[in-house]
C-alpha cells in the first residue's frame, strides 16, 4: 500500500480506492482510536494524549472525514470495517485494542464482530447498534434532517455529503444480535445517563456480548467525553489494563 509522510508523524495509507489518514503517538500495545460522525482524529487528541503513556496510539480519520478521502463507496459500517482492517494490515499489527466514540464505538464493535481475531479488547463510548437505540426525539430530528438534506442534495454537493453522514446513522450502522454474539474480545461500554443513546439499549449491547461490562455515568451527556477526556481515558485505561492482567494470569 502506498504511504506518504506527513507532518507530526502523520501518514496515509490506501484502502480500496481511497487514501486515508492516520497518525501515531506513544509506544506499547497498539490501540486504535475511532472518532464519531462528522468528526476527525483531532476530536480524540486529548484521549490520545492520556493513553499514549502506555500504548502505541493510532488515530484514524474515518473515510470521508478529516483528511481522509471518500472514495467511490457508500459510507457504511462494512466499508469502514474494511478500512480499519486495511490499516492494521498496513501497520503489520495482527490484533489491536480499540477505543471508539459514538459512531466510532459502533465501528469498534463491528470490527470485533467481523474479525474477532483482530481485536483483543475494546472500549465503546456511547455506541448504538440500531437507530432505535437513539432517544426518540433525536431519531426524529435525524429523520427530518435526512429529508431536508435529500432535497437540498439535488443542487448542493455539501448537502449530499451531509446526507451521507446522516444516512450512516439512519441506514448503514446496524449490528445484529448474532453479530454481537460473535465478538470474542473483552468489551467495555460507557454510556451517559443523559446520553443520546438510551441506557436500556446499552444494556442490550452488553447482554449480547459474551465478555462485556457496562459503565453508566449518571450525569454525563453524549459529548461529555470532550469536556472530561481524562475521566474517559482513565476508565478505558483501567479496563484495558485490568483485562490484560487477567488474560496474562490465565
């Protein structure tokens, strides 16, 4: 795969017909950070800073986000899973830890379901595996937004791009219960009590995965990870560290 040096140790790799961006910092076990919808690796920078003391942190700009190209593929979880696997192959990392937020959490779960041998453990912050895992008012707002963007998309490239982001959440992000049951990695789901995702849905995800636990932060909102990155990074690090110790002791 082609590789192009970039500033601050950042690099590019090719997945399918798109050139995607990633950056690295720290050393230790490989840990891939996956950002949310309409975001980029910059949104995970503080998390990366906290975790890079113990891990080789790899920050990916998902397809169509940040510095990564769209390519010709429709933006779906399946396509994005292939991108993550292409990144691991590019880096010669046979298996990694994953830490994903929102759509990045969905992606982490789907990678673990699609390629169990490639994921040792993962932290998913505010994931949802079906649109109805979103709170009703937010799901209604997304559907209205999608309708408006589809109309505007007939004359606006920007609207077509925004529609693709919204469609990813509404139509291209489902993970079935059977797929969740295929996950062999150790999983931690973190959800806010005031999140856009319902706590019941988060519990449903955890119940489907063989080795999973749920942490509910009562007063936290969907974007609390950006206001309290140290708290979320520490929760993730404690989980990954404890699970690594358990695994080594077996």
